[in-house]
C-alpha cells in the first residue's frame, strides 16, 4: 500500500492514518470474501487485483502478511459465517495445522509467545496466537482468500505494538523476527509432499487431493 505508507507518520502508535489507499479503500478488506461477498470494502482495487493475479500464478504453499499494531500470529478464519455473533473462533477445516505454524512463529520470537498486552490495548493472546475472527472479524481479508482460492496456508503476523515504529527500532524488530520467520518457513517441510502423476510418470493437471477427516480438498 504505497499510498497509505506515504501518508503514515513515523512513530504513530495506533492510528489508522496509513491504512487506506488513495481511493480510501482498505486493501486488506478488498479481496473477494467467501462468507459475505457483498460486504467487501470498496470496488476491486488495482493493488488487490495485481496481488490476486500473483497468488494464482504460482502454487504457494505457505505465506504470511506482515502488519503492526499488536504482537501476535493471527490465523484463519478472519471472518464469521454469522455476522450477528462476535468474538468467537471461526475455525477452518485445517485449524490444527494453522495453530501449529502460528506457534512455530510465536515460540521462535523472544516475546510473542508470552502473550503480553500492548500498552494501548487490553488484548492478551495465549501462546502469542489467535484465531482471527475471535479477535475481531475481517471481511475481504487476504489470508482467508488465500485459503479458499489458492490452497495456500497464510497467516497474519502482527509484528509489534506500534503501527509505524520509528526507524531506530527496525534493527531490533529484524533481530526479533528473523528467527521466527525462518522457523515459519521451515514448516513447508512438515508433512507429506510430492507429485501427482499418471502411470507413465507424467504430471496430472488439476489433481484433487483429499485427506480423511479434513473437509478441505487441495
């Protein structure tokens, strides 16, 4: 979001000054939503459409988008099926895997796993992770879009309490998050992986893989 970044203010702890693009659209609420397609924020934006094209151009397996304003690893679902209810966990069929990869990140960070409260907030997060919808509901978010439309397991990393930390803090930010990022990336090597081929060893396009007990085919 270069538009929002240009309007942001270094050292801003908790405002939304840099959230929106030049059309005043929140890009992380602009993706097609699985549960509530008519509740997306704004008309489809160029930035979102370019990301959408990129997501579908490569078979990503694991990803994270990086935010600030809290210190927690946030995993799907971000949105509620039932909008009349608030602050309950909306679990995906792969909830156990999402919790695993989120904990891999939080426990490799020196303090995230402690679940401490930010000075300007009252939220505490056990083990430094949270189901997104239980924290607060987001319609049109990128991590839910990835799961439903590309089979990529994406989580949202809230990297620190200040929305726009001062430049002098970035070196410490990097030192704290680097091992956590590496631990998260290593999760792609967990579990079964391979190729779906025909009897002659040729790849099968559009193959569907089902796992017993998980109602989400890939």
